[in-house]
């Protein structure tokens, strides 16, 4: 589940102000194929990128509904397969089975949330294929831009002007075509 | 967390690494002592399995005794973690950031320890799977109308959700360790970080997942101990059959959990030099929360006695008189003193900012909460309806060994955790301090 999308540059910034300037400069040039890397989520970055609500919530909902259904189904099936009739009373009992359904709603809701995170965030990725700078988890920020080599050089210049302290470049290796063609 | 704190992103990372440097001699000595405690516990359990359940003080009528007392105690301890990590997160309480990781660790480790007690109590732990919702002979499942089955579901779900929340919360911090360390440590933390890079897309999904997990964990804080309380309240034992049991247990759980968090935080901030993160303000906030929970449990004690008198049930009334003036009077008055009277010291600023008093009161509350469960279980079972069936519980050395083992296991797990993973949530502390800016 790699997040790798091809050739890109990674421009590293020491401050959040310069990072925001970099985002502004890219927007001004009409360039949109970028992502931002930061040690913590930050409102200023969110304000610039206007992210849509994460689809993880759909996973949570589906997981919760599944757990809820499973809770009722399990208790119903268990009772039907071995009815224990006490005092002639109905053997399907709603309140205690509701407790099982409630707990399984939470359990499967939580498990589905984690699945939703991993699927959407492209995790786990045990070998990071993208360019990466070890300062980014700590106290630096970065803009990662995807494009072809010529475009990457232009973007690199734009970002350097806004205060990028270092730029890493990663060019996709295009597989050689078969040379022995008739 | 006040912004006047002199913290920066670089400093928080340096302090994080500082907590993980090679342990001192004192650490190893403490770990060795806890290992001896673990062996004592293993010996106690082993001898009980070998010689039989007669090694415990359980008898007829006191068929639930110290194991279930200690089980309820540990489940209770587990509650503060989720209160601090999930509920305070949903309410956007800023002071939770530096303390929640330790509180969450308390939850996970306390649940691990608690989960052992039903097995110890079983007598034949190798058939533990009979509790699971799988059909036995003739398609017969466990009885889903039994609170004990609800309990299994609730505790298992709580352990799963809180462990997930705990591990998920650490992912960005483990990525810092991956980037800071070299050699084999880099490889290990690299695997644990799962390839976290901190892209805006990862943060977008991560913060959403974190929020939903917090929202899912929050009802568990209320429901898990409610369900544990129904193990008692659903029966007809006088002193157990009370509608107040669920809120009473939840409040007590949070009360004891807060005490345990303070017991661990105070020495931790000293040993790891974390005074800039876990400040007097944080400890005082926890102490204030304890005043509130002390009042809730105090109110529950009063209501229980009031209902015993007002309800007109002679058996229940007798059990409550037995609790206060019978042979177990010391445990009843002990719990009242430790859980209600002692935390009142925190009304005074000097006590809630004095670490010695914080520890003393917290240890007192822990003892008090254990006594509370002892009183509920032992005094009720030993004094039910028929005077000819009354009895007593006699403490045995096996029970003492197993309880020593359980405390040793809890502190052992916490100490190991404190040296291999970040005890303070670095990324959430960074969220509440100023990011690096142009000068």
C-alpha cells in the first residue's frame, strides 16, 4: 500500500511561515499536485489546503452497523439453536441482547476505523519509497510536488525563493523497453 | 497548557529522547524487585492450580472473594486512562496532552492484569475458552442473558479499543524515534512507525480516526464498569441488588484511576525531568477532579445507606448494619475515610501542589477503593438471608501472593513501557505550543 506516485521533489522548510508562503506561491502559479508534510497537524496548513472530511467516518459507520447486526444475530441464533425456556417466558430477551449488540457496535466500529485509516492513509508502508527528510517528524516542514523533470525544476526554483532550506529530488526510473524488436 | 511554557519543537524532541536513554541502576533494582513479586504471584497461582481452589480463602457462602475484589479494582483503575485520553480529548481540554499517554498506559496494563483474575478465579484456567461465544456440545452457546457474559464482551472490547487508541496515538511519536535513532533501534521503531511520514493526507485520516476512536471509547468509560457492576446488581444478594450500582461503580473507577495516574506521574516527572510538561497545574487539575469523584462516591455511600433504611427490606438493612458494625467494620470505615475524607485535603492548594501529599492521598484512595470492592463482595456474601448460612472469608497466603503478583505485573509493564516508548505524547504537546516561526 505505497503512497508513491512517481517523480517528485521534496522542499524542506524550517518555519511554518515560509511553508505557508511556499503553498501560496504554488497556488499562485496554478500548481496543485503537491502535498504538505508536517510534524503535527496545524490549522494554518488545513486552512490553506481546505481538506475534505476524511472517508474514515464511513468505515466507522459501516463497522458499527455490522457490529450492531452481528450482536443481535449472534444472540438470536444462539438462543434459537438451544432454547432455554424458563417459566414459560419468551426465550428471546431484548434488553440483555441489546447490551451485546451495543458492545459489538463499538468493537467493530473501532476496528473498522483503524482499517479505514490504514486503507486511506496508505499504511503500513514499511519501506518509504518517497523522498524523505528525517527532520520532518521533528521540527521541519516540507512541500512534496509531483510532476515531470522539467516541471520539477521550475517548482524547485519557486519553492527555493520562498525559503526552502533544502530540496530532495526523486525521479522515477522508467523501465527500459525491449530492445530486440523486429 | 499555558503558552508561557518555554518549550519548542526541538526541545520536546530532546526531552523525549532523554526519557529513553539507558536506565539507571535504580531502575534495574526496581525491575528486579518487581520480578520477584511476579515470581511470588506465579508461585501462588501455580500452587493453587496444583493443589486446588482450597488454597484460596473462598468458601461457601463467600464464593467470590479477593480475586473478584481485585478484578473489579483493576478494571476500575483502567478507567481514568480513557477518561483523560478520550473524554478530555473530545472536550478539548488542553492540559490532557502531556499526561494522557501515561494514563492510557495505565488503562491498557490494568486491563491486562484485570483480565487474569477471572482466569485465576476459575480454578481450571485451561478451559477459559468456555467463556467465549462459541458453541459447546449440542450447539449450546454461553448464556447471553448472564451479566458474566456481558462482562467478558465489555472487558475484551475495552481492552481492544483502548489498546488501539494507545498504539495509534503513539504512531507519530514512534516515527520521531525512527528518525532520531540509528542501527537496530531505527529498524525496530521503523517497523512500529508503519511508514508514517506526516503528510497532510495522513494527518487528515489520522485525526479523523483519532476523533472517532475517542468518540467510541467514551461510552465505554461509562458502560464497562456499569456492566461489571451488574455482575452484582443483577443478583438478589442483599447489598448488591441496587439500581445505583452502575453510576456508583463508574465514579469509583474514575476515582481510583485518577489516584493511580497520580501515583505514576509524580515519580515519573521527577525521574525523567518532565517538570515542564507535567506541571503542578496538571497535578492540581487531577487533584481537583479527585475532589469531585470523592463527592460522587461519598454520595453513593450515603444513598446506599439511605435506601437500606428507607426501602424497608430487613435483609438489606441488616447487611448494611453488618458492614458498619460487624467484624468487617474496619474495612467499611477504612473505605469511607480513604475515599471520601482523605481527598478533602485537596480543597487546600498547598496539598494539591505538594507531591508528597498527592502520593499519600492517592495511595490512600487506592487502598480505599480496593476496600470498597472487598466490602461489597465479602460482607454481602457472608451475611445473606439465612443466619444458618452466614459465614466468613479467611485470608490465605495464596491470595496474598497472587495479589502481590498482580501489582508487580502492573508496575513491571509500566516501567518497561516507560523505557522503550514515549511516556509523553510529543506530537500532542507540539500541537499546543508555538510552531517554529520566522524571527
